[in-house]
C-alpha cells in the first residue's frame, strides 16, 4: 500500500521511517513491564530489543505478502 502524500523529508525512508516509533513504544512498554516486576532497568534494556525484533518480523511478513511500506 503506497501513498504519494508523504510528509516533507520522509520520502525514501520506507520501512526505516517507523523504526524509531517501534523503539519508543518498546521502551515505554518495557518500562511499564519492568515497573510491574520491580526491575525497570531490565524492562528498559529488553523493551527496545523486543520492539526491533517484532518490527523485523512485521517487515518480513509484509515483504512476503508483496506489500510495500
């Protein structure tokens, strides 16, 4: 699914354009889970890593389906 309505400066970023969003939400989720288990440092360490792994799976699935980002 493509669109010609990209914000200025976003042209050509493709799947890399939303990696920062995945990392930010992964950090927030890791912090919340870390606080729940009384170990915020571990949550902040693992959250972005898990987010990047999930991002890679989503990108791979989209590429297999023939969709573009």
